[in-house]
C-alpha cells in the first residue's frame, strides 16, 4: 500500500474512534439527565397523588357534613318553634 492510503486509513480510524468515544460520552450524559428527570417526575406524581387523596377524602366528607347541617337546622327549627 502506498503511504497516502495508510495515512488516510489511520486518520479515518482515529476519527471514527473519536466519534464513537464522543457519542458514548454524550449517551452517558443523556442517560444521567433522563434518570434525574424521571426521579423528578416520580416525585411530582407522588405529590399529586397525595393531593388527590386529600381531595378525595374531603369530597367524601362533604355529603356527611351536609347531612349533619340539615339535621342541625331541623333541630334548631324545632327549638325555635318550641320557644315561641
């Protein structure tokens, strides 16, 4: 082989090696960023889940409270009628 071909092959091989190394580094960095973002998203989902549970508990209590208010209003009305 001629000297120019050998130099071209070595240069091409080293360039390819540089590209592979750079791509691997970039892939690791992206994986780290994705892992961090997934952890943040998981925490946000947990927080939203806690908030939804609080809301659901409150929503379950409202009809009970409304019924209790009806009973109290009826009893107050009975007391007012009794004292007149």
